[in-house]
C-alpha cells in the first residue's frame, strides 16, 4: 500500500462512480496504472464492493434502533443459531459480538415503533435471550462509511 493506493481508496470512498480517467486525474497517475491498482486492491480484498448509499428517510426506514442483547448461552451452537436467525432479517444492518456487559449489539432500521415491535417479536421467536434492551437514536450526528486510511501500511 503506497500513497497512490491510499489516494485511490480515499477518492473511491467519497465517490465510487468516478470513471477511471477521473480517478486517475485526481490521484495524479495515468489511467492504465490507476486501473491496475484498482484491480489489485479488489483482488487483495481491500475493496470489497462498490455500493450506493441510500437515503433512509426517503425510503421510510428513518428510525435507527440499537439492540443490546445479553445471553446466558455462551456456546458455539447457540451462537451459530443466533447468527443464522439474524442473517435473513433485512432491517438488521450491523451485528456485533461485544466485550463487557452486553454480549451482542445489533443496529437496525425501521419506519416506526410498531415495525420495531414486529422485529422484536421476530427476534424472540427465533432465539432465547436473557435480556434485550432497545435504544432509539434521537439524532444522527455523524455517520460515515469512509474508514480512516492513515493506518494503512505503506509499502516499502
């Protein structure tokens, strides 16, 4: 990973619709080497995919809920069941295993409290939990998909 790669990644994180020519111009290299670098970054798995970021409010899923889950089941079979249970629920955007007081943290989007209640009922019908706590976001202050690139290792 060198400075050109980081500049390519930064530009693509900001706007994945840039043509190779536009990207090359922004980065300061010609189109051929730029395209080869993009292919290399994709092959290495650094660029996982290119997506469109949609407006949740305009699509009627403007309510963000964080669901903190506690369980007394700390075994591989329960975890596998839990993972499978959440996999096909489209409202669930993020799902993490945590350290500390909460075992798992889920981020979901729904249109309203009624829709969250339906999601909650779906969750508890699929898996047994010790405790579920829901926290609704009142205001989104910062949300980004752009990861910091300053930690990316420079190639020597």
